[in-house]
C-alpha cells in the first residue's frame, strides 16, 4: 500500500498524539513510523477486504 508523504506524516502525527493522550507516552517519529508500518502491513488488508465486501453487499441489495 502506498500513501503520499503528506498523508504518512499526518498519520505519524496522529499516532504520536494518540499515544501521548491515551497512554501518556511520548513517541518519536521512528517509533510512530514503525507502528504505522505494522498497521499497514498486518492490518490494512483486513479493512480493505471488509470495505470491498460491504460495497458488494450494498450493490447487491440495490440491484435486487
């Protein structure tokens, strides 16, 4: 999965903000980037596949 540099930077900032607000942990760019890479590599396909399935079911219902 490829994301633009700007989107990646926003996602890294969101991860840093989440950890600071929810866990009172200040993460650096490297740690946040590694967490983002993990989500992309290990979890993104599950969300994508669910989105495809939801779109399929929506269109199937509309056609029927």
